[in-house]
C-alpha cells in the first residue's frame, strides 16, 4: 500500500513538472508570435515603480492560460514560478494588468484577424447566451451588478428553448471561421438590434444570419447605407416562402462551431469574475486566444486554422 502511494505521488509530481514546463514553453512561443506583430500598447504609464512585465508579456501569459484551458488565475500561478519566468509578477497584479490592457488585447486580436479578413466578402452573425448564475439565484446574486448599464438581465435562448440570466455574446465571423468582431449585451437585448452597429463595421459584403435577424426594413436599410446583403431564412408561414439555399445553411454552421469550441476548449460559460470589467476581459481573452491559435496554424505551420486542439510548440 505504501509503495502504491509513493508511486502515485511521484506520478503526480512528474505530471505537475511537465505541465509547468509546457506552460512556460507555450508562453514564450506566444510571446514570440505577438511580439512579431509590433503593436504599441498606448497605455499611459502610472506613477511609481516600473512594471516588471511588459504589456505584451502580460497579454501573452493571459492568452497562453486560456489556450491551455486554465481559466483560474490561482490555478495558473500554482503551476508556474519566477524561476521559469524571471519577470513574473504577483497574481493580483496580473489580474489588474489584464483589465487595464483590455483595449490593447482587442487591438492584438484585430491585428491577427485582419491578416485573414483582407479579401473576405461574406460574413456570418449569431449570438450565444453567457449565463452568470442559475435563474433561482438571480435575485440575490451580486455578480456584475456595480452599475445598471452593465448589470446582467434575464433573457430567452430560442435555440435551447430556455430562459437564462446573464449576457449575450454577439459575434461576426468570416466563412473560414475567424471572428471579425464581438460584442456583449444584456440578455434581454434582441439580436436584431445589433444590426444597427454592423453598418459601421462592414460594407460591400453579404451577411448570413438566422431567423432572429429577419426584418425586411433592416435588410433594405443595410443595403442602401452600406451595400450589405442580409440573407436570412424565411419563416414557413410567410408569404412567398422559399427554402434557403443549402450553401447558405451549411456556411452558417461555421459560427455555431466556433461558439461550441469556445464552450469546450476555452470554457467560455464558466465564470469566475465578480465585476463586469473582469467578466468582459475574460470573454475577450478567450476569443483572442482562439484567434491566436488560428493565426499560428495558418502563418507558422500552414495547418487548417480551425484545428485548435493542437500543440503550438
């Protein structure tokens, strides 16, 4: 019995060492990739001591953790040490830096995505629920309720035919599966209201959506103002009903697959944040980490971009 316990302890120690080494190796690989983008952070330096980790290093560590499905900062800092990353900062400092670098992380994601989207003329739009807590706890939950504008709300998910309490993640991606833009709204905001923001983001393209975006007035407005052709399936009780072509129905599955990947590998439905600022930072980091893996697949290893369960070292 004692020998078995000793073998188990050795195995656990060995797995912990291998995990730490993999995190460090992946971190330096991600740092190399993001540094090659040459993006200035434009974050105003604060008075006091100079930060040990640069902005690009803090963002690289954040992306690495999400890529390796480590969404708990406490778990991350238990598996790495200053001996492996000499300028490693303390966990609470890292948490604050992630929130401060929200805008910089978004610019990094946009820069990587722009390498894919330069000649794209067809995009997909959809939304997915982000539940903060169970509906039974919504009245006493205090998560993200520091302000009315950003407080969660109750909404209905038609695809799951259920109510939920939290937010919605709205995404626009290319047919190849790269996110062009993402946004977070309260759960009670209807999908169709997001189309008013599309005019400032896209033009001269086709946009594929589900029945939640069906509106003849908005279709006409998008076409007249930004030359965007909004293609949605018709309801069976509509006049002159025609079935949507198969190529459109097949293409629209790509964004649903992306949402599934965010739920599976990046665990986007699991939330440890207490404030909305922390919540949106975690969501953006997960989406950015997905884009980063796609970028590495395409431009470093020439692999299919949506094979995200792969090694990057």
